[in-house]
C-alpha cells in the first residue's frame, strides 16, 4: 500500500488537541480518499494543515 500526498491546505479548526489525527474516509469511484486533519505542531512552526491523501 502506498500513500501519496496530493494536496495540503490550511484549516481553521482549533477544537483538536496538538498532534491529534482525525481520519475521515471518502470513497471515490476509483480510489479512497483519506483526510488527515493535523491540529498543531509541537514547535508551533507549522500551523494546522489539512493533508489530503490518496491510497494507491
């Protein structure tokens, strides 16, 4: 199984604890798209990111 990052964007959600990963599963016709919402970074360098992953 390979995971490829196809897009990264900012999100404005402060309801999650630092380093808290929330997995939302969306099914497409050909592939399954996974969304990992990364809350905060320990170093506060990277803001909240929404990483869209595609399982190949």
